[in-house]
């Protein structure tokens, strides 16, 4: 596992939640994460890939650096929603918050129209 590097490739997900999970009252939360998992019990877990905190050391100049004997990747959750607290999760564009599947369909239509 030590040979693999974290992706640090955040994606943005739009999660529809019930009012108990959302302080804004909109019913939508945007979460940046590397992966999305739904457990057999129905919990939604969004996680990131990163080096374990133990893999960093402080350099003499005060900067943090990765130790040469880094142990690998840690995948801590950034958001966890219990069953019944969320309704749907969709991969969206980070800037426009439009669903990614809509953009792919538009690109396919544009390719068909070109001579």
C-alpha cells in the first residue's frame, strides 16, 4: 500500500437531505470528496484520500513534509448521513453545480450535429 499515492481528486456531490440535516432550510448540501459509498444499512459516506497524519513530520524550517517511510493512504470520512437523513447524491460540476450527466448528454448532442 505504501507504493500508491493519494489522488487528491475532489469531486463535488449535491446531497439532498431532510430538514433535520440542513441548517439552511434548502434541503441541499454540497460536499467535496473523492469517493461516495452507501452501506448495506443505507448510510451515505463521503470520504477523501490523503496521507495518514502520522506520515508527516516537521522540517527544521517549520514546514510539514512527508516522511520517507510513509505508511500509505488514509480514507477518512468528510460527511456521513444516516439512513433516512438523505434522499439522493449526484455528482455535479464544482462551479455551476449542474449534474455531470446533463453535461455529457449535451456534449454527445453537439458531436452529432457537427458535419
